[in-house]
C-alpha cells in the first residue's frame, strides 16, 4: 500500500485572517487536503520571536480560536486535517535543540527574511530566537515528517534550511527524515487596499474573511485606484490597480471584468460603478464563509475540541519521530545503559543492606 504523503503548513496566531491569507495559503490547503495528510500548525512559539509581551501572549487563545474558525469556514475539514497548537508539542522543543547543531550561525545570518521580520517588528537587534526561527521551523516540518511545505516566496529560503538539516541528519545518523519540497501557491501575494504593500492587518489595508457586508463596502470604497484619474471621463490605468486586481481574483463574471477594464481605460466608467461591482463580488464570495462561521461559532466548544484532538494526534506523531531521531543518533542508548547500570547498583545495594540486617 502506498503511504499518503504529508503536508505541514500553518500560521502564527496574531488575529483573524484576510483575503490575502485565502489566496496565499487557505485556497491551496482546502484543495490539497484531499490529496495529502495535512498538519496545520497554530505557530504560537514562532509568534514569540517578535510578539512576546504578556499582552501578546494573553491573546493567543482567542486569536487561535478565531483563526481556526476562519480555516473551517473556508472549507478545511478537521477530519482530514490535523490542527494543533505548536507550544503543546514538547517534542518540538527537543528536535529544535538537536537540529541547532546541524546549521551554522553565518548560514542563518544570510537569510534576508529574518532581517525583514526584525524591522517589521521594530527590533533594533535580532534575538537568538529570531535568528533560530528557521531551525524551529525545521522542527515543525520534520516532526510529522512532511513531504510538502506550501510557503510564500519569502519563506523559500527557510524551507531550504529544513532540507539542509534533514540531509545533514540523515547523512550523519541514518535515514529518518524525508527531504521536504516547497510549494509556492499559484495565486501569489495580494496587494492591500492601499495599493502600497501586501495585505496585512497590522498595516490596516486588509479585508478580513470575517468582515460583514457593510465593512467590506466601506473598505472597497476607500481603496487606492489611479491617482491621476480625477474624473470619470479621464482614461485610467488598469495594470497594478488594486480594484481590478481584486476583480480578477474574486469576480467570477469575467465578461463583466473585461467590460469594466475596457471602459475604465477609455474613460467611460467611474470609480463608483467599478467599486460597487467589486463590493458585490466580494460579498458574494464571503457570504458562504460568513454563514459557515456563524454555524461554527454557535457550536460552543467545537473549535476547542478540534484543536485539542488535533494536538493529541500530533503528540503521537511527534513522540514517534523524536524516538526515531534519538535512536538513530544513539542518544537513547546512552540513557538506557546508564539506567541499567544504576538499577543494577541499586539492587545490589539493597541486597547487601538486607543481608547486613539479617
């Protein structure tokens, strides 16, 4: 029988998810859950590398729940997908320690993404934890022995670190880990409503999957378009225009989209009509997600159970992986030999004491 291949993917629990998350990761996860055994990580340990105040940590619980509700509302099936809390898998901490010895500091310092993360978090200096972010990521990926890792382009170098660690481990100690492949989602990155950067809740340029219809309309009508187009009869630019980027992704009526583009470029349609039709398309896309979200929220305790059961299943996987790694390294043998010798001495001492007392 062919063993089903595995995926590891996930997010940091920093809040509710948005349309950029859907295009960048969730759409692929929903599709691939039928082909692969999928592990979906709530990466709270990773969050601590840039958000580690008491206030940040106090919000992990609710942020994780809201994030999982978004997953389920978008079509993630908790029967097919194992959703788990990273910090509850103690074996990950041990694997992280073992893997730290298989990669050098200069190798990690060459990753530009870590410097970008530090700047985004307004950190003047990089912490040891942030420098080791890719090693912890490798422990996450290799704990369920994943074969495929869906990531954005900015994380491709992190997956390459995982591949190097897996190859190094297997070369030194024997074949334990598969060499995972990275998969960049075809949808790519979604620009934010400001048209300046990728969609991000922290930048205030995001449309959330949980936004209601009125909020979506307000955000669409505040969207950046063509700054040179001060009247509807002035020909406008479609290329790179966020409104039309969103139409391309979320408006299924391609004939309508092409008509709007042609009239926009000819100066025969105003921003109001273009944005009204985008609002309708987005709300039609989000309505089924909103309905499923309401049903999930009404089932008290369901989301907690999904996380709990998924974490228990992942613990079993993690225990098996850690044991295999430590056996391959010979670490279990060290403890076993010491414990056997200690037990023999204990028994001998107990026997001597018994003989002396009789």
